[in-house]
C-alpha cells in the first residue's frame, strides 16, 4: 500500500512538472514570453486597465442629457460627446478629437465624428497636455460619411497601442509607429486588410516591444505577453483560410519621407447596354478585319 501511494505521488509530481511549461509559457505560437504566467498576467492586467472591454478604469458610463448628436454642454461650457460607451470631452483646440484625462495628467484620445484626414497625423498634445494613448483613430469607426483613412502616423508621445486603436478600419493601409511605443495589443490591427507597419526604430527595438493578449474567460493561460512577435504569422495559426492582417513591417523609417497615400479608384462595372455595345463592336471589328484580309490578298495577286 505504501509503495502504491509513493507511485501515485511520483506520477502526480511528473504530471505537475510536465504541465508547468504549458501554464507558464502560454503564448500565441510565436514570440518569447516575458516571464512565467504570473509575470505575464501582471503585465496584461496593467496594460488592459484602460480597455473598456475589460471593465477597466473607464467602464461603461451613464449617458447624460445628450442631444440628438450625442453632445452635452456642462455648467463650465465644456462640450462632451458620448461615444463607445464613454463620455468624452470635445477638444477646443481641435474638434476632430475627443479626450479623457488620465490620472497622470496625460490624455487618452479618440477620433470625433466628421471628416477625418485620409493621411491622419495623431496630435502629440491637446489643450497643452501630452497624448499618451489613442483609441479608434481614423474614419471607419464613428462616421460613415468620412473619407476612408488610409494612413495614420502615431506621435512619439504614445507609449502603447490599444486593442481598439486601429481595429476594424477597413481601408487602412499604413500605420507609422514611433520608438516610444513599448506595448501593442495583438488585436490592434484586426479586421484591417493588408496593412503595413512602418517603424521609426531598428528591427531589434521592434522585437523588444511587448505584444499582449487579454481574455475575459476564466482560463488565465489565455493572458499572454511576449517579445519577438512575428506579425506576419499571427493570428490564426492552423487556420490558413484566415490571413494575418499585417502583410509587412518596415524599419528605420523617416515619417517625413513617406508619400501621402491616395485611394485607388475601384473599377466601374459596365452596364448591360455597355457590354452589349462592346460585344457588337468586337464582332464588327472581327468581320471588318476578315474582309480586309481578303481584299488585301486579292489585291496582292492582281
């Protein structure tokens, strides 16, 4: 009986040891974990604090007495806009942007409704305060009437790129990222199409950026944080029918040397009448060419 208990104890110990690497290094099939699962969890929970989807510092807020455009003016004359389940201040300096002030006095900003530049440059400061975090930058997030945002340049004051910084921005093709960025949520570029990242630093600096994922499930191993992340492989390993949204990463980029992007005109589908005319024209040209060939042949004989 004692030997049997010892055998069970040995088996359990082996199983626990075998399970440690899976638990400690849960990762997205690419990248180097920044530490064991506890270290990764701590990083993720801190990084996710501002994410509304995690119920962080800015959980869903109560709407005030907004008008039909979701605008509200408080007793101090400050204009607020309700967007993405939060109350945002409309910047007096540049009403293209909404902001919330963080505990450290810096700003968390997002695009406002209305026209947005196709080559958007995110401000490094608003109202004299530094911008450190960006959410929903560019058209495609709030206004269906805006021109599509093709390129977004992040200022060198921003330190992290959030889950919803550029997500679901269908026509976005380029994001310029400065060396000030130290962490990026893995879904920041999801639901874009063939996006290219332009990084102002070296490839080594890029590989030092922590890419992280947060989960709301009860399984903590779905929280992970890694360096040396390969954006061209992620996310759907094992599911080749879903391609990664990032198609290229460029290094040592000077943003001032990048040409503005221009939207390519989509080819116009010809109408049925135009197709019919084109077909008849082609037939006539073929017949004409046939008879011309015959006339030329007989002309060469006589």
